[in-house]
C-alpha cells in the first residue's frame, strides 16, 4: 500500500505538526520501502482532543450500533485480507502464507468476536436493590508492538469500541503501514469521526506523550516489561488505569506419559512461528531426564526443517540482540544442537532456527526473553522439580503441558504461575482471556475479560 504522509485524526488524514519522518525497512532485504511522519506531542494532543470531543456521542450509542460498526470493520478486513498480508510481509518480514493465516486471519476472528460481544454483553444488571451499569472508561491510549501489528491493534481497538470508548493509537515505528491500512478500514466501516485516531511516531516521543496526556483515561500497552514499568509509573502518578501485556518466558512441560515426538515437534513449531517473535512462545522445553536425550534429537531434527521457512527478525537491533543471546548461551555452557549465532544469509536480518541442550534453569537463555527462534531444553527429575523450573522466572504469560492423561496435564497446569496454558496442543480461542501473572503484565485481552478492561462500573441504589 502507499504510505500516508499524515495522521488520521477526527475522521480525516491531516498533515503532521513536524517534518520528521520514520523510514520503514523491509527486514528481508534491508531496503527502505516507505516513510511515515514521526509525530510528536502536538499531534498526540490533537488526536486526544478529537477523541474527547467524540466520546459523549459514541458512549451514548446503543450497543447494537457499536456492534454493527465493529462487524462492518471486520467485513472490510476480510475484503482487504490479501492486502493486509502483503503489507505485514513487507514491513515485518513474515512469510506470506503465515501473514495470510495469522497476521490477517486472527484479527478478523477477534473483530468478529467483539461484534458479537458488543451486541450480547450485559452492560446493565440487577444486584439486590441496585442497578449496576458498565460504562466506558473514556479515552484510550493504545500503544501497540510490531510483532503482531494488526492483531495487537484489533485486540485493543475492537473491545474499546464495543465498550463505547474512543481511541488514540500509537503503533510501533517498525510496522506503521499496517496501522495506516487499519485506519483506512475504520474509515470505510463508517466509524464516526474522532472515535478512532492514529498517530505514528517514536515510542519515547509520541508514545510517552500519549501515556502522559491528561486527556487519556486508560493506557493499553503491549511490549517489553521495561517499557511497561515506565508506563505503569507514569499512569500511577496520574491515577490513570493501565492494561499491560508484557514479556514472557513460557515453559513447555512434557510429562513422561506424553507423546514425546508430538510434544517436541509442536513445541519447536510454536517457537519458530513468526521467527520466534512471540511473547507467549514456549521457549523453555522441560523434559524428564529419562527422555531427555531423545527429546534433544527430536528437537534438533524438527528445527532443521525450518531453516528456509522462517522469515527475518524485524530490524538490525533485534537481529544483533538475538545473536548476542545465542552467543551468551554458548559462553555459559549450553550446547548447540541446531543453528547458532552466525547469520545464514548475507542480506536480511535472518537468524538460524536454534536449539540449545544442557540448559540449566539459571542460565540467561532460560531466564530472559530472547524474542527469536531459540528453544532451550531443560531436564527435570520429577514433577515437583518441573514445577519449580516452570515457575522459576519473573514471567508468567503462557505455557503448555503434555501428558497421556488429560487430567494429569490439567492438574499440573493448575499449579503453574501463568495466565494461559495449552493442554496437549490446545487450539487458540479468541474468546479466552489472554494475559499474564507476575511481570508479564496487568489485565487481560480478548473475549469478555478483554472487554471488561475498557469498562468502569456505576451502581444506583433504589
């Protein structure tokens, strides 16, 4: 798509306040494919003012009408699915089939789910002699990451729309074209002017201005835990609500009764998807000591199949960061059984699918989020040992448990300190709440729990 040279504010594209721009780079060939404006505090202020002006009318709009606008938005996303996939592939580097199935397909499912929820949610209930109303929290500042550029936008914007909130979106600077395409879709869907606004820009400039703006009632952020702390502190000083979806170091626990080959194969595939740039990826594979050597061989074999099937990392900084983690893993004694730090291609930000064996729980590669195609295999002695290792990081976003008996897997999963666990390869559910324990964040996305993040309650007593 052709990049817009302005911001989408109050239902129209308007010039940015300044002249600074952001170069959009294709990570597969390192070529600049577009430039977008680098907005600042003045652009953010204009967008927030537009959102505040639009709030009363949108909040008063009947839920059925809000549902109709979200359904129309979903239909536009369906009609432009191919364009979405091509745009994500161009600026993120994901292989086109993955972009079609996941980057374009999942947001359509999520938008559809909120069209249904907006129409069916109980915005009013009787509790004894009280009537309790669920009302929109107000203006939402949404700050989204680059790894799933459209999904993360829809996961914030759709429930905010359903709740009756108005929104200012600041997307990641690496993937602004997808955000601009989404703004076009919002316009085409007939969402009223000012209800959704887009400001492209750098995080420390436009993102910070949005988080600090006194006209923003809630900041919804997805990204690193380090930035999440800063946003939380900023919001706390203003007694402003936040929803933070942050880092992860999820454990894939394979119990001895599981189908080992399937658990290892699916586990490796889970990490390789999106080139490992997934906060919920099962990057720690925990295997019983009696099956460990077999699991290592299976993981190395599985990773080898992805050598030319995964895309590049998003940018040069991320490329260097992931390679640095691999080098640190080797230096600390982990054994490479697949991949390594050497770049597999001369051009593009590619990293080989990498598998580490002989990883101990205290190693850096077992504790810190790498955000690349790197799997660490860790042995355990018994279930209590496995649980100690699984819960032994500051994160608690997602995870997986495999067992021959489902009840056995569920019993283990219930003891894990994490927000979402897949049992024996359970399928993605767009209605299930997503979010973490501990330093993986505050709040939930998706489904009715995600909608509740954008609501506040008022009770009237009779």
